[in-house]
């Protein structure tokens, strides 16, 4: 029977997850230069609309339709055909509530990718790529893990999206940023965030919404939701502290941007494990996630030289990988009888299933994104040209500016090709050549 309390919790959680995508727009928007802030926010905002339509028409059917050989859902639920007020299988909520909740997951996942290619992608190319990515990469992977596909049959666990959301988006983002190449001036100009308070606002909205993301995945107002809620808070807090402490020791400055990034790293790391591990392992998972993501962003990216603009891979790809493996270490049926015991509880199969699933997610993200990139570029260029990039995509793509006056000088924005962002970058480089 439908339980009104469980239904209310899932619908509230869906609303919490919804606010995460506009929140991501603020988080990413604050990190780019002011000439690209509207473009960055628009990408997240538009994805909310576009992918919601795709989910109703096709996505839900591909993900949660009748399983076809462990590969994809049948199209028996296209346009939500046959989906109504009936309770979901082995649950206490109407299927439409589940549709709404899962829709918000489908929305935020491709939005995460945009952080990897920020400041250099045309809106038309972005739109076609994201739509195709949702259909041909997200929907199959979500079915494999959550819709009864072959990874679920293997025994893989992903409570709220470490495999399906974070690894897949992070790896896909890395693939696209490599195919696009560096932003103009990358490594020579200081591409500093234009609005750190906006970043903190975005991170706060993400942290807030993440309780619906993880605790809502219990699909009921129950003890499992409470465990996921506490695990989420513990991991995010531990990662924030860990990132700040390591950054402080390495650079001598505990930055606000670092604290916000550490928070997101911990949330990412705990996402696949939140409903399978106890609170103490959650602290460990979060703290380790904060440290490894810090070094992925500050060391790995620099050594390899790729331009992951806003560290989508360094936080979501690396953090999701760690969290998925950690699930295979600390998961216990004492927390969730429907899960499995991990390595530290005497069993090895779950860790094997997690490793295989991580490899599958990487392969799908890399190969699938490469193919879709080539297809989209055959019809319309994804990369903005040099003049467009210098002018800023806000004016070129949308005919608008994020600020009526310069956020740097308070004077009216000049119409010259070189933006105030780049003039500031050159000034910073002149004052401190070591700041790249």
C-alpha cells in the first residue's frame, strides 16, 4: 500500500535534488570569468528543462522499462505509458513519485559535465551533445545499475550515483575537455574565479540538496534514510576539514574555494555508499576523498596538463571512483539487509563487482563521449573560435552580460575585444609571475 509519509519524503527529496542543478550553476558560475558567467549558469538551467522533457518521453522507459537481456529497458513505458498511481514494486510510494525523483538525477548528471569544458563551448553544440549523452550514455548506465541490468545482476551497489552519476559525468567531461583542447591563454593567464561568494552559495545549495540526493534514495522516511542522512553530513564535513588542512599545509593559505571544493568532494565520495555503510566509515570515506581530490586537482591536472576548467573530473570522477571502491570495502548488511558485506566484513565479491563496474563506467564514458563528440562536430562545431572566446560567450552566444558594470573596477564595461577578466589576469601575472 502507498504510505503517505514515504511519498511525502520522496517528493520533498525530489525537490531538494532539483535545487542542486541551479545550485551547480551558481557553483560553476562563480568559478568562471565574469564574461562567461551567464553561459555557465544557462547551461545548468537549460539542462533542467531539456532533460526533464527527455526523461518523460524516453529516459524513464530506457532506464526502468522491462529489462532486455540486462542491457536496456524496453520501450513499454515511453511517454510514461502505463505509469500511474500504482505502488512501485517492493515499495510504498506511487510510481509517479519515483519518476519525479529519478528525473532530478537524470537532470543533474549531464550538468556536472559542463564544468570540464566551461568557457569554450558553443550553445548549439552543447545542447546536441548533452541531449545525445543523456539518451545513449546516462540511460543505459542507469539501467545497468538501477534498472536490473547486468551490473545489478553482477551485484554492484550504488546507493545514489557514484557509478551512474559521478564517475560517468567526470570521465565524460575529461574526454570532452581533451578533445576540445585548452582555453585560450591556459597556463599563461591567471584564470581566477570572478565571484567566490557565488561559489559558496552554490556549494551550500548543493550540500543542502544532497540530503535529498542520498537520504531520499532510501525511497521512504525510514531508518535507512536516517543513516544516509548522517553519513552524508559526516563525509562532507570530514572532507571539508581534510581539504582545508592539506591545502593550508601545502600552500600556507586555507582558501574559501578549497573549503567549498572539499565539501563537494566528500559528498561525491559518500554518494554510492551512503545507504550501505555506518557513520564512522563515512567519516573515513569523506576525509580520504577530500585528500585525494585535492591532489587530483592541484597535482595530477597540472602534471598531465589537461584543462578541466572547473575540476569536474578531479572531484566527480576521482571522488566517485574512490567512493565506489570504498563501498566494496565498508558496506555491511547490518546497515542495509538488501546490500552486501564488503571486504572489511569478510566478503570479497562486492569489491570485485565494484571494480568491474568502475571499469565499465570509465569505458562507457570515454568511448561514448568520443563518439558523440565526433557526431555533433560533424553537424555543428562545439568549440568556440578564438575571437568568440576572447569576447566572452555571454555576449557572443546569448547577447547579454552578467553585470551592467565591471565587477573589477565599477566602471561601465568596455566594448573592446579584451575583457576586464583578461586584463586582471595579466595584472596578476605581472605582480606575481608564479601564479599561473
